[in-house]
C-alpha cells in the first residue's frame, strides 16, 4: 500500500481509511499529542512536571514526546519518577529501561520503592493477602503507586504529574465506571484529572495530565518501534481483574466497527460536565489520615488501610 505522500505505507489506520508511511505516521502521532496538549491547556508557564515513568511503552512514549515539546522552553521543568513495587520477575528490567531513557534525554530521575514506604514489597504482600477480603494484587499495587507518586511529586515541587494513559486505557476506565455505577469516579476522568481537587486541598493533590489519551495503544507501540526506543515489553505477572474483560469487549467492537473507541471517548467528553455537576454535591469532605497525614475520605487513607493495617 502507498501513503498519501507516495511512499510505501507501514500502517493502515482503519478508522480513518488511510495508509501511512513511517514519516507521516510519526508526524501524525506527534501532531495529535501537541493538539491534545494545546486544546486542553495541559501545560502552562512555570510548570514543574513529574513524569510517572515505568519503563514500558506508554510512559516512555509520553516522556519522549513531551520532552520534545518542553525541552526548548525555559519556563518549565520536568523530571521522572519510577515506583519500584518490588516485583522481582518484572520491575528490575523496566527500571533499567527507565534509567537509560532518562540518561539519553538528560532528565532527572528518581526511584522510590514500596519496601521503603510500606516495609514490604508487592511480592511479599501478595503472599499475605490470600486470606484477606481483597485478594486482587492490582488493588494493593494501584493504591500504593498513587500514594507514593502523589506524595513524592509534591515533595519534589511538581505542579502536575504526567501519565502515559492512552486511548484504550481511558475508554476502558469509562466503561468500567459505567458497569460499576461509579459516577464520582467517572467525573474525575478527562485530559486533566483535577476536577475533584478542592482549592483548600490543592497543595495535597497533584493534578494528572494525559497527553496520550487520544492515541490508540497499538499506535503507541508502533511509534516506539519506529523510533527504535529501547524499552521493556514485559507485562506484570500480577495483572488481572475486570479491566481485561472490558478491554477484550471493546477491542472486539473496534474490530467490527472501526472508530468505536473514539466514539466512546468523545461521547463521554460531551457528557462529563453534566456528570460532574451531578456528582459535585456527593463529594465527601477531604480529611487528613490520622496515621500518615495524607488526604483521606475517612479517618484512615486507603494506603494505610491496605498496607499499614
């Protein structure tokens, strides 16, 4: 197949019905990310942005792409944070890849571990939770990562945390919240996840930005390959839960009806203001955890409840 420019195509974008060569494909990804950043005002002068860098394809791609945007500017700063959960068969390789990328780009890189924060690794925690009510490793991992990332980003002076959430991640989260009937959580989704942050607690929560939310996962993977970026392709051995059933359901729809993922995303973006308006009256008061002093919806935050009980 030929690209619109006449070169040999390397990718066929089914939902657009267009074939793209390497040069046009890379340019299209970079252009879409810049448009997402610009249209949603994801960055502003004076920002100090912390990148949640795992060493995988999505976080590596967003760090590289945003570095291209931010590095020429003198009114912004950026650094990367990697969370070491303590998964012996998986995390060492991704940390190595993350360190290498940061060194190549000249970006300051910090690594923080569950062992230091909670006194044990995720591997150790998984052995303990077999008799617990909550048995999903992803629950403990997600709560722990968000806790450490927010705390350390705040301590390091970050104004925003940039994550590698892609189109697939965002659409899966939308559908999962519908299935669970979780209106409050649905209202927090979007290109900037700062809706539920009250002004008086603004210094406790660091807003997240998602420059890749309009890029399909497989296109990010191809971008990484065409750029010859050295990343880790390993998958977490503990990955499980409803998200994977939702992922397969959406992928089957996308295969039959190209463009379904974008339809879900753009339809949600149109109704999210109404979801937020309805849910704002249900938001509970944000308290301080009596154990660690971090934000909590009750007396004890979720991280202390799951990790320090």
